[in-house]
C-alpha cells in the first residue's frame, strides 16, 4: 500500500477544511458571537497537521483502487472528527458523541439531528452545520481533484469511491477536467437557487443555509419546524432544486453539449421522473381531502422531492398522513435519487438493473436455452457490473438487518427503529414516530448513535470503502 500518497491526500483534506471554516468564522464576526473562537482554534489544528503532510510530496504519486478507497474512507472520517471540534469546544453541543453525530450527519448529507432546539445554536454554528451539506454533497476529494492534480490518471479510483452510484465515468478525457466540470455545474446551480430564494424576500442567511441543505440534499434546517414556516414560493423553489440535485449530473453535461434528446433518453432519468410524478399523484389523491387538493399537490410534491432525493426537509408533518402515503415515502427512501447526483439511497439505476436481473432469471426458468442480455441505455452491462450491484444489495440488507437488531436494544417501537435505520443508512434524515419530521435522534443511546454514524458514512460512500477499513487484507503489504 502506498501510505505516503494517502497521508499526502489527508493533509490536503485538512488544509481545505481549514479554508472552509473561514466562512463560519466570518459569520461569527458579523453576528458578534464568541463561539467563533472555536473555528479559529480548529483552523490552527488543521494547518499544523495538514501543511507538513501536504508539503511532503510522495516519491510514488500513483496509486490503485485500494489506496483510492482507503483515502476516501479515512478522509471522510478525519473530515468529520475535525469538523466536530468547533461544536464541541464551544459548548454548543457539549457531548462529543452527539457533536460527532451531528457533523457526520452534515457531511454525509443525511440531516438527522440530535438537537431538540436547533434555533438555540449560534448563527456561525448553524451556518457550519448547513455548509457541511454543501461540502459533502459533491465530495471533498472531488473538489480537491478539481483544483489539484493529485494522482495522475489513477485519480479515477478516488472519484469512483466518493461519487454516489454503481458506476462513474469520465465526462471528458482528463479526470481533473471531469471533476472541475462537475463542480462548475454544482456551483452554478447553487448560485441560481440563492438568487431565486432572495427574490422571495427571505434573509441572505436563510437563503444560503437553505441552499446548502438543498444542494447537498442534506436537509439541516435552521428553524425547529424545518421549512414549514416559509412561504409557498420559498418551498416551491426548494422543491424544484431538490429534485434537480437528485438528477445524474451527466444529464446536465449532455444538456450543456446541446444533446437534450440523448439526455432524456437515459433510462435512469426517465424512471426517476416517472417514479416522482406517480408518487406525487398517488399521495395527492390520498391526502387531497385533508387541506384542499392544491395544498395536497404542493406538499406531496415537496415531500416526494425531499424524500426521494434523500434531502429530508419537511414542509408538513407527514407523520399524520394516511398509511398509504407514508408507505410510498418509505419505498422512496429505499430507492433514493439517481447515480452521479448528490442524493443517497440504493439509486434508481440499481433498482432498474435489479428488476432486469429478475426478468432475466424468470426468462431463463421458462426457456433454459435462451440468452437474455441486460442492457442499460441500450448498452450491454458487463457481468461484473451486474454482479457488483447484486453484491451491493445483499451487503446493504445484511447491514440494515444488523443495525436494526443492535438499536432494538434501546426498546423503541419497531416503526421508529426501522425508519431510523432506513433514514440514516440512506442519508435521508427524518423517519417516522420518534424520529419523524418534528422529532430527533437525541433519545437513542451512544451505542445506537455509533451504529447510525457508521450507517451514514457507509451509505454516503456506497458501503465498501468503509468496510475495507475493517478487512485485515487491506492493511497487509
């Protein structure tokens, strides 16, 4: 294992995290908050460790899949631990496990919280919580790749380990150019949403934090009622952008190239739209008599967009919706957004391939000599890709069941436990019952919170980079 390049990358992660913390430090100065000193101290810690590691250039700058996956897994853990320090040493969240839970939830764009009173936090801490969503949405290592040529042509391994989805392809021949293009689209959409929210006459601070939560499909709110108290216009803008951030960014690249026909022919995009529209119609019909049909359409569109993209914002307490509507939301939690987006979940493309695999098996049972090829976007899928998706799903279910068993020791009801594991593993945020839109995860034991933290990291990094850390063969020479 090329440990020197891994340490070099970790050094750059610390340097960039120090740079990111300048923004909440500025916020603390603007609002005259003493808790801002915590960011100053943490910036110092980052630079003291990060500069020596990043300055020392490794002799061997080439690394392979193992180094790429390990760099990403360790990088996200380090990023989270350092990001916890301001919340902890400032006393804003005095229990370290709770503070770590909050920040891992932020960076993994989960949005689950242990806080019962979010509005009690200082502005700089609220800004940092939401900003971690934006940082984690596209991936901090992808951000570094967009700026620094870290590992020659092998940096594809980093992008594959950090980008959500079953497969990642270069958008353009050079890996660094691909990363730059992805972040260019991401930043452009971020600025557009901020401008549109400001048109709705909400404060700049609110526009920034709401956009960070939408862009990273994270869902940390700055108010105790999430998005419920904002205007219909503001909720509408957020609805549209949550949905857009859940789209595979290859779609936008094709649009930029003026290949709109090719973009809309992508199977994943087609089924993403069909699933969302179908869910909105069904929930609207099921809840239409509650507050009027228009209101039902508005809130069902918001919640479908929020849950499907695994953002987790709430415009209404869907805990009180009919069971049919809540069941649809739970199914959307499993599915999630598109591969190559900022959303979580199993991903639409994997669901498509799994259904096609079932169809192929049924065809084989009837016609033993038939040869049915699984295709996606009219291209043959390699057996390796199909195998990896099947293995992912099996591993997903094993971790899900194991997590459910462990947290059941806390003696909460089954609906709470099931939805809590589902919400954290799929990086959604709110679940049902105790962890519903108006609830939080604060009542769980530290052991359960550690399980949730593992799930959030595993869910964001597509499981295997985190599991590799626990494999003895990973650390053998």
